[in-house]
């Protein structure tokens, strides 16, 4: 079917379709309208596995039955809601860099964290504002091959975008359950797994999926052992979030099956995990048809995704940017795409560089203080001289201080696919030395040439190289000069 796409500003309603595992169903669809008084559920529908034709027919009939088809085309969008089960979420911290520099730092840390080669993954991120000398970043990564099915579903339904169901869950929690901006762990027990989502400042901060689901917990014969396994996995998830079950965490269970969940919540409390059941606030969302609290939880992913689509201030994780775009354009500023970056640099090396840069600044400032306070005499003339000296010293520091993010970015941009860096060393007034490996001598020479073409980098020389027959790679050591930092006076 063909749905025209409206802009966020003129949307009044949105259709969100949860496509199930790998986009093959079962399907859950909702239509949500945003009014001045809040959100309204127009309809909700469920369709079985492999029944994309059924939902397609229903949507077509829904459009055709409207009084003004043109009005729907102008103001309504279709959203595909992808399962988050196959997505890995990470919470990382980076230096308080500017927005334009976040991408370079995140990409390098991502390559160190990814379980598969970067070329096989899709990665996106969302950065918080800088606070306390650092920036928190939420990162999502998924295997490209596994995500393509959702892109196919989006094309079939003419969707404007693809959102993750865990993001929708947090939005619905905030709007319908009286959720707050404080740190909260949401537990959504689905049939074949459990989503454990850390919500912070009103949006997803991190998440993990547990293997134990409703199917396991409904078996009475081995319930105790299953519940113990659930507690064990939940504790690991809380530890991953940096939380303590006994002190830090506000834990909320979204009970679709009240009987099973009540027993589980009681067991969690017995195990020292304080959890409570949540229910949507009465009247939080108007509905054109009957809707129960259980329905809200069952459809929480698509309901929340529709709300995100209708919220002009939303800043969702766009994991599918490189795989699907309704307009043919994307926002490369916050997505790493397939992360076809040339080389791998570990997070430890990034930290090392930041510390070295900080040490250089501290040493220079110490010299500055010594210079200023050694001036003799009193009065305005002396103070003025000190201020002039201070400004001159600042200019000198700025000219000689290495921009570590810039340097890392240039190395990363120049390297060929598959190159790995395992050592970078430098000292004041000495050439930067890097060591690593690449697939062939041809790739090594390609790296040398591209690095030489980068602004601020000169005299790139291969100092040594050798073939590692076991790994079928070429190891190398290379030196180069970077701006004024490595030059001798």
C-alpha cells in the first residue's frame, strides 16, 4: 500500500505496527491521535504470524472508509516497530566534547565493544548533555542481516520510519503510567523473553533482554527454579546498569498476566529486590473502543512508538538509518551506519590520549603561574604586564597543544577496512609512532598515502613491517609528525 508522509509538525495521528520477530509477525497495530488534551487510541488490531496481507488489507480499508482520503494522506504516518530482542544496548561515557566530535569518539568505542566485525553491524547513538566533566551516551547495535527484514516491512507498508519497541515502552510509561524522569527500571515480560529497560530523564538509557519469559514462568512444574534463574539474570542486568537491587533501583513490572506477575513480584521481594506492579492511570488515554489495562501493556510498544512519532521533541535512536529511508535522505550526525571504519582503536587508548592532553595543559599552566607570580613590583603596570604575558602564553599553549580527537579522527579516516591499531605512542617534540596490522602491503601503502594527505600530518614513514603468516596479515610500525606538537625547536 502507499501512504503519503507528513512532516512531524502537521501530524495529528499515527499508525504503528509491531511486526514481531524478524518482521514476520504476529503483528500488533494501533492508531493513535494526539489532541490538545492528550492522546487518544482510535483502534487496535492483532494479526497472526505471516499475516502481513491481512493487516495490509485492513489498513487499506481504513483509509478508504475515511471521509477525506487526502486529509489522511497529509496528516498520518505509518511507523514500523521493531523488536529490541536482537539489539544490544550499551551505556558509555566520553569526554565532554562538542556535538560535532561525538561521532568520532563513539565510533571508536563502538568498534571495541561490538561482538561482530563492524562491517556486519548497524550502530546508532544518542548523547546526553555534558555534566561533571563527561557526556553519557546510549548506543544501540544490531546485526545488519537481522535488521533487513524490518526494512522490508517498512517498504511494504510505506512507513516513514522504524522505531525500537523498547523506546516506545519508555514513552508510553512516561505518558500513561505516571512515569517520572527519575531513574527507573522497567520489566516487560513477553512470551519468549523479558525486556529490562533502564529509563532515565524520560527516555531509554540502556536495556537488556533476558531469556526467561512468560512461556517459562507459566510452567508450574519447575516454577521455583525458573524464578531463581530470572532473579539471577535480573541482578546481572542491574549490575550492567550500575545499580544495586537493594538500594538504587526503582523497579517496575508491567503485568500483562496479573496472576503470574503477582507471584513473581512476591518472589523478587523475598530475594531482596524491591519491585512493584504498574498500571496505566485511569483516563490517561481516551479510546474510541474498549481498552483494558492489560491491552495497554500488550500494545505498549506500538502505542509508545506512535506517541514518539507524534512528539516533535522526540530524539529516538535511529538504528535503521542506513537500511531504510522513506525520503531517501538520512541523518548521519548520530548514526554510525554499518560502521565501515578503517581501523579499531580501543577505548583505553582514547582515555590515554585525553589524559596525556590534560597533563600537557597542566604542565603549561604551571609554567604560566610561575612566570606571572615571579614578576616583581606592584601597581597597575605590573598587573597589565602579567595579563599580556598570560595571553601570550595561552596562544603558545594553543599552538602547541595536540587536538587528540582530531588526531584520532584523521588516523581512523585514513586506514583501510580491516586495519587494527594496537599501539600509539608520542612524546613532546618526538614523532608519533603507531603500530598495528592490515590485510596486505597494498593496504599498508594505501594507509600511508591517505594519512600523508591529512592536514597537519607530515613525513609519514613506515619504519618496519613483516608478514604474520598465521594471521595472514602485515604487521607494521609507522611514524609521522603532527602539527607543532612533534616538531623540535
